[in-house]
C-alpha cells in the first residue's frame, strides 16, 4: 500500500503546486478557464466558460493559492519519506476533505459551478477516503 499512497500524495502534491503557481502568476480566471476548456474537450461537453472573475475573487484566490501550494509541499514531503511520515496522512486527508465539503456547501447554497468544479468536488470527497484506507493498510503492514 505504501507505493500507491506515495504516488497519490506525489501526484496531488505536484498538482497543488502547479495550480498555486498558475493562480498566483496567471490569475484565477485564466487558470479556471484553461481547466474548464480542457475538461470540456476531454469530456465532450460544451459548457460556457466561467469568464472573467471579479477583482475581489481574484485577490482572494491569489492570496489563498500559496496555502494550497504549501499543502502540495506537505504532500510531497510526506510522499518522500512515507513510512516515517505515515502519521501525517489522516490530517492531510481530512484537510482535503474539508475543502470538498466547502465546495459542496457552495454547490447547495450558491448553485452548481462548471462541471469541472463539480468533478473536483467529487475527487475532494472521495480521495481522502482512499488515502485513509491505504494509510490504514500501510499502518497494519508496518505492525
């Protein structure tokens, strides 16, 4: 289970850092628009793009993006020495899950986002369960 958990942590960590850099350097509108277009192309959808985001949202997301990047660095650090850092898997999974819950609240309160962001919400609610399941197996294998 350690190799699978290591790969998942590394992939998510790398993705978080790339997304952070894109949001900070290129902006959340560009980042979201690019992701939405790629998702639509891959899924065969033709949804309208979210378009330009208001200045306040741009400011907020550029502020929060480094925290997402720091989360990615934490995931990479755990992946690098997973056997010694297994104890960090559940809290990191919980943090990711809470982000998915935030998206779910937004979905219910504000309405559905572009399908790409609904897809991200599903990942954020399912992947932590996978992390904890693999963590539990890896921990059992160590004892």
